[in-house]
């Protein structure tokens, strides 16, 4: 209440408050308070960690998943709060299969970001007491990230890391929200399978936005309506940068419209030729020449015809795109 009452007064309007919360214990009153924050002034970090109850019990955490999901739905409904949810790979009893299940369920909460973390060996953490029991191995250099345990091999952790890379590039970046939603509704991929498939087939590091967009289309166009996928990708790109250079594979041309444009350019060239002829006649005082007058008359009538056909082709193209 204090924060809300003082935003714009003792608290500058450009301040953003960041809270780490357990969403399942929020009361309706607290949710209502969050819903009253001005847009952009509040960010919530919600640590789910895992949907595996054995895993949560092992790290002494408890969660009412039904309440968690209901409260997150209310928090995201108004759109004024930026929300991150977190999962951690490498916790006790979390196999690759159960982690994928947790990922898919957490992703469907549709928060702004789903962050994947990897267990670190921290001094004083309770997990230190179970290193031998759960066959943990960690990297020997900071931040001492997990290498493997008895539930996840190093290769399985690499699968999760691969998924995390494309998750960050395609979803957490906010660039392809409509595209991801379209693919999940129009292909057989689950969320985890979608990001894993992309990372398995295309590089995600050190590539341009243009190349990333091209790869996204190439990767998934065989699994859905390619033209619809192209349109959705274009909508995503337009929402982040109207001046972006499109990959050639996403460009499309109406054949009739292209032919008319080509002829139109030819006519403009002829007009330039006539102007040059007229200019030369003027400076040389050589009088008029019937040929250039004839060309002008022909060009005028052709321009009227071509302009009409051009607009007709353009209108047809726009109708097709709209449909």
C-alpha cells in the first residue's frame, strides 16, 4: 500500500520494484494490490523449481500447484506486471522425463519469461549433505555448476542446456511470441520438444536476427501451413522492428504485380528519353520533332492502363494476405 500510494510522489515513476515470491501463498488482497501497480513498475520472480513432489520434498519445499497456477493466471490477466517463472535442473529425484514434464507445465502458464537454472554447489546449502548419496559431480570452477547426478547424466543435462538456448532466443527474448503460440497450436510439438528440435538442427549462438528468423521458418515450415507461418513471423517482426531486413525466404511477390512494376519502370525510362530529346531540341533551336510527341501520347495512354492494372493487382494481393 505504501509503495502504491507513493509512486509518483516520494517514489519516482520510473522505478521498477522486483519481488521474489511464492505465488501459491498469495491472498486475494495481495493479488489485488499487485494488479493496481502501474504498468512497468513491478516485476515478479516466481520460483517453481519443479513440479516433481519428490524433488520438492527432498529440498524441503512445498507447493499447492493448483493455487500457484490460479494465482499466476490472475497476476498475468491485467498485463501490468512483468513475470518470470523459474525451474532448476539437477535437483534430487528430477529425471529428464520429469524435468520435461515440469517444463511443459510451467511454459503453459504463459509468463513473460521461463528461466532455466542449473544447480550450483553453494557453501552451506543443504544439498551438500547429499552429494555422495545422490552421486553429485560439479564443475571445479565457479559457479560450481552441476555436471551430473544419479538422476541426470551429463548428456541429459546437455539436452536441457540446448533447450535453454533456443528458449532464450525464441521466447524469453519476446521476439517470436505469436510464432511460438502458432507452432504449439498447429504442430505436434510440445513446448520442450519445440525448443529442443530447433537447437538440435540450427545454431543459436552468435547469429543475426535475420538469420535466426530464417532458420525458424526453415525449421518448422514442413510441419504446418508454411504460408500462415510466414505471416505470423512477419507480424512478430513488425511488432519489434518495422525496419528489419527480411530474409529472402520470407519475401513474396505477386507475379502479375512484379511484371507490371517492371513495365512501369520501362515507361519511366522512356519519359526520361523524351525529356532529354526535348531539352536537346530547346538548346539547339532545332524545332519540334514529331516522334517525341508521338512517344509522349503513347506513354500517357499506357500509363493510365498500367496504373489501373497495378492497383487492381495490389488490391488482389492485399485481399489474399488479409484472408
